[in-house]
C-alpha cells in the first residue's frame, strides 16, 4: 500500500504542476519505491521532474514541491519525506 502527499512549495507559482510531476513519477515507479535499497534513487528522479519542466517551460521557473509518503510492505513500513512535509509514526 502506498500513501503520498505532495504539497505546493510555499505557494510558489506552478506548485500544483510541480506536485503533479513528482507524484506521477513516483506512482510509475512504485515497484522500485517499495524497495528500501532503491527508494532514494526514485525520490531523486522525482525531484528532477520539476527541474526538467522548468527547462522546457521558462514561465514555471522557481516552482517546487514537498513530499511525504509511506509504503507498507510485507514486513515493514518505509517512510520518506523531502522538504518541509513530514510523516510521523503515532
């Protein structure tokens, strides 16, 4: 089971576009995201998506997104965050 939250980066312009790009990348890579050895690589790839968009769409310069997520696998819970979004164990 995968649960993700990607928020707009401080209300910056095109934050929704950046969040969508990050989430799309992560959803497409759920098989690798659920692997603790590959999770950081997938998050790095997702982080690159807004930068790629800014290169193609100059009006979106400065956009960003934050990320918090958890992935429940058979015997573990994998949690991750980027930026000021956080996930907490209760």
